[in-house]
């Protein structure tokens, strides 16, 4: 739809969103092509076709641009589908479990996950640390969104049912991070310095993805087992180990 | 111990910590005495006995000072006690459950919670929103600290056991936030505008603590039931509603 048919406020909003999107896309292509060290404000503004001043009207700093782009893939990966409306209340927990698994079955899931991973793998150590905090906040936001759409579809939940459903959503959402951690471990990358690429310094702690070329082979097909395992652990509750 | 007996690096560190502590304490007393609107950089620096420049060497802005102080109470409330070392592995989950409950039984728990609440209740709407994000990150940090001390005491956990224990710790930690939400609801404050104080605007959404004088009556004795309930939900796993 052309923005010229919209009222003024909407048109301004649409233009703002378009600029924001251009910045995010430009940042992604610079980082993927030339690495995160090539992401400078002039290069980014040029690539996005805007002024440097306009760039910093949209984002407080360059780290925020890249981290927003990375976490946007996570949000898109997890926010669809909604659970169906009109189920008996007792079926909501199962529907949530199916909903989370279904997120990873969608045709676009592989692209979203691979894009998330490809950018994450290009971050330096300091940014990986920041990414960790952004991911925690993003998972909390996703969890809140899912809670809100579920509560909207099921306004008859009493307060304790509502909180129990919220806790389950929150624990399933966080479970994805633990599934990812398990998958990375299962690949053997973090424990085995021989997988490190020789041009890096061999720091294979989870703080640094650098030098872990094997991680580029990580994909949803491989991880699926770990994510399902993590959801199962949430369903079990207190672990019996 | 006098700092003059320490090596140079340690002495610098101790001095830095002492200044940081003075800033945090000064900010707390200003906010408690005169409200968050009285927290200006000059007043804060004067009260802490430092220059404004030194203030901003320690904190990027005034919001960070208050939010750091508030979340420090949460960290101190939740980080003790550790679980005992030397248990059979199968008893770790129960020990974690007991550990979380024991945090609230310590003599200092009431003071820590009341201090957390008293400062939180003085925030304006925008800062309450920021506080939410700080609390999410603080709970993630606390959860990581507990995981690390547990892993140190139990190095023989295999990788899946380790992740299951981590997920349980993470879900119990987050459970505290849901217990608090339930307790606030149970007090009836957020649902009943008649509890609002007349000098405020009656916005009783969870986004704003303003006008909810009844919340000042919230204490750990009242909340204990809700926190125990939340831990029980985590132990149950997938809810049966």
C-alpha cells in the first residue's frame, strides 16, 4: 500500500518504520559481509540512504542496531502461532505446549533461526555479553505477548489459573534458551578446543562464539531434539535426577 | 579493616566501592524523604559528599542509581543461603526448594523486602517500567549465581542433570515474581480503585504503584503463602487447570 493514501500521523509512522527497517537491513548486510568491526555510523548511514543524525534518532548507538536486529529474529521465531480460541480451559496447557513446538515447524522457522545465529556468530565478546541480556529481555517480552493473547482469548480464567498459565508460558519460553545451550554442548563445540578456528584465540567459553566454526552447522533440525527435551523438563517440573 | 593496610589496587577498589555505596545510600534517603522528584545530581552529590563529576563516573544516570539500589535488595534477599555440599545428587532439587524458602526465613529478609518495596513504591510510572526490566535481569543474574555455586559444589552432575538443575533454579527464581504478582492481586489493591489515595490519579494498573497506599501494608508474612504457592507450581510443571 502506498503511504500517500494514509492520514498524516500514520504516514509519518510508516515513514519512520521504513527508515528503521532500512537501518536494520543495512546493518545486517554490513556485518554479514564485512564483520562487526566494519559497522561504523557513516558506512551504516550511507548504506541505509540516510544521514548519520537520522541514524541516531532511531537508535542510541550501533550496538543497539545489531542487537535489535538479532533479537527481532528471535521474536518472530517465537511469536507465531497463537493458541486456538474456544478450547476447554483444561486443554490450554497442552495447546501451549503444541504452540511452542509449532513455532519451530513453520516454513520460515529455519530462515529466522539461521539469521539469528549468523549475526550472533559475528559478534565480539563484549557484544555477546550484551546479547545475553537482550535475549533475556526479549524472551520476557515474547512471554508477555503470548500471555496477553492467551488471556484475551480466555478471559474466564480465574486469577490463579491465569498466573499458572503465565508461569507455564514463561518457563517454556525460557526453556528454549536451555535447549539451545544443550544443543551447543551436544555439538561438542564449547568443550573441544580442536574445533576452534586457528585465527582466533581459542577462547571457547560460552561468552565467546568466536573460533567456533562448527556452530555454523547448528540448525533447527539438529536442535529440535534439545528444544523438545527442554519443553519436556518444564512439563515435568521439579526434576528427578 | 583500614584500607591503608591493603595493596594499592585493592585500596583503590575499596575506595571506589565506598563511594559507590555512599551514592546509593544518599539516593535512597533522598527518595524516601522527599520523593523521586527530589533526586537531582547536585543534591545527590552533596549528600554523598562527592562531586557531580565523580557521581557520573559511577553511574550513567540518576535512574540507574535508584534502580541499582532497589535491585540490590532483591539480590541480597535471594542469594543466601547456599545449598549444602555433599548431598546425594537425587536430593539436590529438594535442597534447592528448601534453599529458596529459607531465603525468606532469614532474620534480615523482612528488612530487605521492605526496603525493596518502599523504594519501588516511590517510583514514577516511567521508572516502574524500567524497574520491571531491571528486575528481569536481576533475577537472571541471581539465578546464574545460584547455578554457579551449585555447580561448584556438585561437579559430578552430568550435562543433562546440570541443565535440569539450572532450569529448576531459573523457574524457581522467576516464580518469586509471579508469587509477588499473586500477593498484590490477593490484597485487592490493583482491582479496587477505592484503595487509591485521593491525591493521585487513580491509575491502578500494575504499571503504576502510585495511589496504591495499601501496597505499603504488603510484607513477607502476607506474601509467604503466595511465594510458596508459586514454588509449588514450578514443582508441578505443566499446570492441571
